C-alpha cells in the first residue's frame, strides 16, 4: 500500500509560480515511477510529468520548459515546480505512484490539490 498526500495548490496570476508537494508513505520501496496528472472541469485527466526511480523525467508538451518535477528521497516527497503559469493550467492536480508487484502494475492517487491561474 502507498499513501499520497498533496499540498501547495492555490490561486495565482498568470505568469506566477507554484510548487506542489506530494508526500508518499507506506511501501515506498515498491514505487517504480511517480507523476503528476491534472484534470480540468469537463475534461479527462492528463499526464503532466513523470519521474522514474532513476530520476529520469518526461513532460507533457504543454508544460515543457515551464514545469519541473523533482524528488527528495530522504523525505519521500515529489515536487512539481510550476513557472510561467497560464490560465490553461487551471485544474485539479493529482499525484500518482506506480508500483510493480510481480507482473502487475498498481496505481495510487493523492486526493488532489487545486491550481487556479487568473488572467
């Protein structure tokens, strides 16, 4: 079992910055990758960024150059730094962890944190 708790969302003006945090607990050793997803009202949840156990990263094209995913292994925490925020970034942001047990991948999700960017 893995538990994820997100924080750091809020209301900012366009061009501003936020940093989201995701604290993981439980069977941390089993986590393969972690990532951030977002979901705007009326839209499907989409991948924003992922980071592997080896710290390799991938980003959605819409956030490349603006968002940075990172991790702190001591604190078991993953971060999403968001710069140059746009109104289009407004969404509920969810932390995700993927674990591998045998040949099965399991997904765990945080409760979500709201990011609202005003114009």
